[in-house]
C-alpha cells in the first residue's frame, strides 16, 4: 500500500506534550520536514529555549542544546562559529525572544550570524500561565493585565520582523501563520528558505509564526484559531519584510 502520511525522520517517535489546538506541533513538523528534504538532519544542531517548546529537545531527532533565558542566539552563535559546516537553528517563543532575549536577538541579527531562527509569536507567556508578553495585543487580557493591556502603562507590542528587517545582517525576515493549508504551505516554504540561506551563508534568517495558545487565551482550539485570524493578523500582517534573495535585495 502506498504511504501517504508518515512521521518525518527528523522527529523522534515521542508524543508531543502540547495542548490541543497549540500550533507548536504544526511548526515542529514543518521544521522536521524541511530538515528531511534538505538532507541535513545528521549535521543539524537545534537550540531550545525557555517556554513550552523547551521540550523540543525531546522531539527533534538531531543534536539539541537547551539555552535558558533568551540566550539561544548567543549559544547558536557559538555553535555556528565553532561548527561552521553544521546547520544551526533556534526555536524560541515570544517571551524568550522578544523579552529576555531581545538584546541577543538584535545583536545576532545585526552581526549577520549565519543561523536560522524559528520564532513562535502566540502573544502570551504560555508555559508560566499566561502573563503578558511583549507581543500581547493592546487591550489583551492576560494574567498580568486583567483589565487588558493598557499601552500607556505597558507599552506597545513589538513587531519583531519589522524591527529586524532594518538591520543589515538580516537575510530573511518573514511572518507566516499556520491557520490553513495554504498558509501552512507558505510557512514551510519560508522555513525552507531560512535554512537554505544558512547553507548558502547569507546571514541571519527569522521566520515568525503567528501562533495560538488556546489554554492561556481561555479559548477552545477552534475559537483560538479564529481569534488569531480576527485579532493577531491585523497587528501582525503576514508577509516578507526582508529577503536578500529577492530582486533588488530588500523589500
Ligand atoms: C529570566 C527569567 N524570567 C522568567 C522565567 C520564567 N519563564 C519560563 S518560560 C517563560 C515564558 C515563556 O513564554 P514564551 O517564550 O512566549 O513561550 P511559550 O511558552 O508561550 O511557548 C517564563 C516567563 C525564566 N525562565 N527566566
Ligand atoms: S500553554 Fe499554550 S503555548 Fe503552551 S503548549 Fe499549551 S497552548 Fe501551547
């Protein structure tokens, strides 16, 4: 019988612990499919961060390092510089990348570190119970903004791709989501481009995936996907913010 669906080789045979409706699992699969297609699993080192995806080191069947507290880009820098022929990626949430890890992120990008960054923006701190993240939307109710995020007190959400696209060392800054088959396919292409950039030594690539956290948003999986579509995509428009391979360089 023809095989129509199977687990990517780059994923271990370990069940995910993610909540129902959480998009971490979809993105894990896309990264694994890309590693399989590029034939680089045996030479890849992933860097897990803090947050729900800390356990990604159990799921990706390549070498993994865990870098707490936003230091994933710094650890990835060291790995890539000492192992230039290996493929190095980080997998980071918005609390990790855009709060405690923002300095490392900006400096790795501006140095043009030749790494691939998978950035999961679910507008909240998932693992620790739903506190406000730098990416939480204006008015969004979280554990630490029970009356909604007041931008006059808590500031405005950070648009990471727009910010990093201004830096010379950034090769690719693209925002995608995984709310439909069409968008899953676009997301996979972007992730593949991010890894191909690294193989071709083009510099820092970031793929931001607008994601769900049904558990901490207090919504069902279906409601969460609709909330993402109705609220997040307006503040975080999908698209390519910088692509050095595009005609004319930047966009
Ligand atoms: C310096 C520091 N502050 C706080 C924490 C606690 N902490 C662990 S995970 C996390 C939230 C991570 O959220 P995010 O990166 O958005 O990932 P998610 O769980 O939503 O996937 C926090 C605050 C920590 N580990 N270190
Ligand atoms: S708490 Fe949120 S981010 Fe974490 S696994 Fe559950 S749905 Fe996903």
